[in-house]
């Protein structure tokens, strides 16, 4: 390979990495995990905190993963003494704020699991935002006995 091609190759790799970095640099994923459930259960929940370091608010509109047929955004609500889950179309992440997904609150439901999830495994997700940007994240699976039994 001649020097010019070599420099162009290095430059294109650098620019690709830079573009990947710039689309994701304003959102930090913290404290995330997917709940391990018994083998016969075909759904589970995922939790994490998404910190927005940007000056602009973001809106999370869709999440996908290869290990589930569908990922839904949910929020647990309590009306009088009844607790239920409400499906949401989007979650807002304020500018320089955070979106916290946790048990008994906002969370993801992974529906139609394609394989059993075991503690120690990891799940890859792709997050889609209203502005057209995307971000990937990987979350570990944690045993359900270490958590409360509600999602």
C-alpha cells in the first residue's frame, strides 16, 4: 500500500471513530442491568440511568435488541391501591439531566425473548432518538433474587 492510500485509510478510520463518538458522547449509560427470570418466562425488564450531558433535551422513542421480539417503554403507576404498567411512546431526557429507569418506575420491557437470559450474559441494545440519532449500549444480566420481585 502506498503512503497516500495508507494515510487515507488511517484518516477514514479516525473520522469514522470520531463520528461514532460525537453521536454518543452526550449520553452516558450508568448502573444498567437486565433482570434474569425463570427459563419459561418470555419477557423481562431492563433498568439503567441515561445521563444527558448536552445543552439540548433528547427524546428516546424506540429501543431494539436482537434477543427480544419487541422492547416497550413502560412506567409503573399507582392509582388508589392498584398498581399497573402503562406503555409510553417516548421518554424525555432533559438537557443536562437524566432519565432514570428503575424497578417500580419507568423501565423497559423485553417481550418475546428469543433465548434464555442467564446471569453473566450481556444484552446489546440500540437506542433511537427523535432527532434521528442512535446509540448502542450493552447491559449485564443480574439474577432476579437480588432484586425486588416487581417490575
